[in-house]
C-alpha cells in the first residue's frame, strides 16, 4: 500500500536526520551556531543549499541510505557540548536496567541497545 502524504512532527524529524546523517544534510552556506545552552536545531535556521539532496526525490534518499557507512551516522551529537546541569544529572538512572510500568503494561527498559 503506497502513501502519498506524511503527518506528524516532520520538521523535528528532518532536523534530527540532518544532525545525525551526514550524507543527506544540505550544504550549509552560513556558519553553524553550536553554543552552549542553545538547541542544535538553531544551526539549521541559516541559509543552505539542497544541491546534494534534492527535494521530493525519494530515489535519491533511498540510494544514499543504501550506500551509508557506519561512520556517516552521528550517534552522540551532544557529547562535545557543555549541557546544562539538568540534562546531565541523574545519568546512572538513565542507563539502569529496569521495567517501565504504565497501568497494566510492563515493558523492560533496555538502554544497552542504544548506548
């Protein structure tokens, strides 16, 4: 079944993809703004060119994804940034192996899968 439209937070998904997948991000013609306490998405509000990634061309993106190497995906984009204390306090809790409970649903929390 083919779908011709997408719903949801597409802008957030696009910024997430540009931050992490180097071979589909547009060429940035202005300097990136990566300062402490400023969201990474601000870097994409400048001017950029889509020469490498044409719009509305799914074949281009499929081709890029099929040729991707593991070093072309940024797994930890915030490592080099000085994050506020609220973002880093309690890190051991974020990596604990426990269960997530929501009413009658119980799911294991497995952070080792994404670390």
